[in-house]
C-alpha cells in the first residue's frame, strides 16, 4: 500500500529556447475558456445578446488578473513591493492571490453591470457559476507548480513535492518536501462541487429568481471551505506563523459571513413565497 505519492510533474508544458508554456498558464486559459462557454449559455437563456458576453470576458480577464496581482502584493508581501513599486506589474515573476482576484471580479462586475443594465447582484449570481469552475482549473495549475500545498501528514494519499523546481529543471537532483496534504486537489474538489451545485440550482430550480441566493451559495462553498482548509495548509509567508488565523482565513471571513446572510435571506423569502402560494391555492 502506498504511504505517499512522489509528485515529479514538470511545470513546463513546452520549452523551446527562451519560449516556455507552463501548465499553470494553460490552466488559467482553460478556466476562462470553460467559464466563457458556461456563461454564454446562461446569458443566451436570459435573452442577452452575444456582444454582452464579449464585454464580460474582457472585464473578467482584466478584473481577475489585476485584482489577483494587487492582492498578492498588498496582502502577502507589501513590505517588499512598497519599495519596488514597478514590480507590481511583473506578473510573469509569479504572485497571484485568489482573494485579490475575488475583489478584482467584484469591482469588474460593478462596472460591467452598467453595460447590460442589470442589477449588481443579478450579475454576481450568474458570474460565480463560471468563477467556481475557473477556480478548480487554477488550483490544478498550483498542483502542477508544486505550490500551495498542505502540512505534513501520514495519510496514504499524501504528496511529496519538489521544493527546488528551478534547479531541478536545470538538471540538479530534486529536493522533496515531507509527505503533505495535496490541498490543491482538495480545493479542486470543493470548487467542482460548488460549480455543480450552482449549475443545478440555476437550471433545475427557481433559485435564480431570488437575488443573492446563488452568490451566497458560492461564497459559502468557496470561502467557508477555504477557511477550514487553511488549518491544514502551509502558511504562504513567514509573518503568518505568528498569527492565530492566517491571512487566507482572515480574508475569507467577510466573504462567507455575507454568504450565510444571503443564503438565509433567500431561504426565508422562498419559505414566504411557498406560504403565499399555499394560501392562494
């Protein structure tokens, strides 16, 4: 029986001279591709023109990437970037934050709503379906990158990751982490589950009629789960070692608190509507 899995997946998909295509970037592209097609069907169902989806794609790409970059620099390494402001724009050097990406999407959707003359919460209820599956793809990219994994563990599905990626790719022997929780896979799973639940609620129920309900389900499915998962994840930066709750958990709290509020508000409204229908009948 396996006691752990040694992960030696090369983060580079193609490397020809100075030109390199990484699996991480491919997973980002795949996430946007799947998300685009999911949202296209939703917008078509809502009677919106194809031009609306084209605008949405641009808003999403720029909002997500800019927000994720600013979030990483500000939340996780501001001490460095405050003295190297120009490196804020060096995305190719790495450093993207999922919470920053969330703030970027919220901002982008606030601007986008005006172009289709829909309410802000209407837009959020629908975009989060695509965001959930996009998040799953991005976490797969983290797995391919040997990054953002969990604490050491003795579970039989533990992974050993390469910790000297650059040197290993240049011919040196790999240095492996201790067998650790593959939290990237855990996050892929809860993103896929959240995506599946949202798809079902949108297409098979009348949940989309209750503004904020789908958004609330998303916030709980992603950020409450993320909050719990952080207890078995390695801290991303040193200053988190002295914190009771790490940065990922602190940033998740306001999201899932809002999520529970929206969920319960929607459930109460559904209950009220059912009572009204039963009285009328």
